[in-house]
C-alpha cells in the first residue's frame, strides 16, 4: 500500500496511500501502447488496438495502516489538504493498474475510492492534471514502494498527478454499488460489467462513460 504523502521531487508529488493490487483491494499498487482511435466520451474503443477509456476509479486507504513504520493512510481529505489540492498518485506496483494510468489524459475525471477500511466506497471526484511520468518512489530505498529491480535508465513504474474536485453529495458505499451490479447482471444495466466487481483486485480501474454517469447519478438518489 502506498505510504502517507509528503513533499517530493515535484511540488505536486506528495507520498500516496494508493492500494497495492498484489494483495487485492487491501494492499499498495503493483499496467501505453499506440493510441487507438478515440472512443466516445468514456467508452472503450471496439476497433483494433487497446481499448481507450476517459473515466477512472482509483483506490486509496483513508484509515491509518503502518508499513515499515510509515503510515500509508491517504483519503480524499488528505488530497484536499495538499497545496493546490494536488498530489501524485505514486506507489502503484501492479502492471495492469500502471498501464491504465499510462492511458490517462489531462482533464479526465476519476472517482476517489476509499478502500481497505470500515466502509469502502466512492468518496469524491478528482481530475487528472499531469499525464503519466516516472514514479520516483521506485528508486527511494527508504520508501515502502522501493523496487530494487527497477533501474533509472529503464523504470518500471509510472504515476500521474491528480487534483481534488469535490466530495460526493453523499458517500456511495461498496455495498450499495454491489446491489446495483447484481441487479444489472440479472436484468441488464450500466454496472453489469463494471470493473469494481469484475477486476476487483486492480486499484486503478477504467470506467465507461455510462458507468461513470450512472454512479455519479446515485449521489442524488436515496440509498438503495
């Protein structure tokens, strides 16, 4: 799991509390190919080449958990408290999650998802403000995300910068989202194949525009 954020190389590079997919939604993260034709807002392209997404869900731990003496806690309020309400999403150590981050474009939106906590769920919205670049924590021997196998001339891991946009009008718990997922699997609906349940172990997940819009609409509805 990602460590607590602190100021780093860039002004916007505090330490992160992102979730590591190697141990599921409870650990700090461990996936750019040639761009495919641009898909409709947030939809995966069905043409040849890798799918293209424009919306995301990114998991982080809002409650204290110490790893090698470092608190990896990083919730949406921690992002909001940073200078310019902006920080780097470092510590991802899953190839699939890394590759999703490498697809991200400046200006795209992502849900900030609280994971590995008493009540996991969607806490707010953030915006991608800097596209994928080298994650410096992989070279820092004092960092919990240090990777001795990664070399400066051929770095394995990337990160993006994100900026707080707002909290949800109401917190959307995982339990409620799962009810919709099960309903939509049985009867059809936007969350039928949502990655939150079909790629549960990945901490950086793509969303279609339909999935993103549906989840966003729930904040104006009574809990299911």
